[in-house]
C-alpha cells in the first residue's frame, strides 16, 4: 500500500483505542485514521480479520516496514515506542519496570475493569456475585496504583511512559465500572497530570469527539452515554463473522436461518425475534 503517512490506525473510541492514539499524538507522527464501527460489527468483517485475526481494535499497519501489521494495543505501543525511541526506556532494568506495568494493565486492570463494567451496566441478568467479584478486584488494582504513586508522578521509573498511557484511559473510564476515586488521592492527582498533557486530550478525541469529556459530572449525560454503550453491547452479542448486515442466531444450530424463521427467544441473550428484526433493520440503514 502506498501512503504519504507512515501508519494506518484502525480503531474505535474505547480505552484500548485511546491508548494508541494518545501515544501517536505524543510522538507527533502522521497516521491515516480508519475508524472501525464496533456498533456495526466491522471488526468482525473479513477485511479487518486479515489485519487482526482476533477481530478486535486497535490494529496498526506500518507502511514504512513493508505494511507490517501489529495488533493488541500493548504490542502496538511497544512497537511504536521502540521504533521511535520515546516513552520506553533504553536500559534493560528500566525496560523491565515499564514492561511489567504495561503487562499489568493488559492482563489485570483492563480485563477486570471490562468485566466489572459488563456485569454492572450491560449484563441482561444482574448477578450480584459477578458485580462484586470484578468491582472488588478492579478497586484493589486501583489501590495498587494509588499506593505506587505515593510520592511519585508516574508509574515506572518516575518518567512518563507507555505504561502511563496504557493505564490512563481505563482509569479515565472508572465511573462506567462504578469505581470511586474518592479514596485514591494519589491516583486522582496522576489522572490530572495525564489530562494536563495536550496529547492526552487530542488522543481521547480520536476517532470522534469523546462524549465522556462532557458526561463526567453530568448525571443525565452520563446515563445517555451508558445507554449508547449498551446498544453496542446488545449488537455485539448478536454479531457473527457471517458478514455485514447479517444477524444470525448463534445457538441451537440455526446459525444460517433468517431471523423470521428462528425460535421466539434467543437462549443466550434473551432477545425476542421481533426485537432482533428491529436491530437488524437498524444496522442495515
């Protein structure tokens, strides 16, 4: 692919997407932006799965390196920081510290907070154990950060790095998972420091203006934001790799049957066939 800019980024407005856009803005390098609508299930289409077989955003293509593909947000951040020799230390000991916190976010904070948000906001059935289990673990991880930041400005080697950029978008979205910052003063100060960086604000507005900037502190706007994300959650339950506009049931062997011929209620999401037809029509608009 011929491109005047070194990279093409395939992304959406989520914490994992914002990690990479914040880094790209910090680096000040040009990139082509290709928004991927997870609302429409574009990440599961064949063209995207050739870039990321796991069908998740973000993904990056480096045109200066023979269209090298990189997927998984942490891998993209490591790749860019290593290539540009910024925001990732050079010494092995320092690299180990930064990489440890990057993997901590990838393997701990992100998955746990994602589950906390799911069970609290988006699960059809409210399961108290699921909510408590993941909220408590997410809160514990926040406390780890708060303790770490006592007397420190940044997460690793006391310098701003990809570890901070990877962690920040998740903490920024704490309210969606129902996590309070009231008892975490060191962490809140760190959030403020991150937000004070111009590249952070720019990165949060990619690929579109960030609605959380206006919804934080506004209960009505926050609930609207939650409702919008819930729509995405419903659609993702129904999407398969069958292709755009195709909403086939994934259960009981009727994956290829049109919705009108399917059973009345889906056993996994509980959604009625008429409601599925409505969402299908919406997606095809």
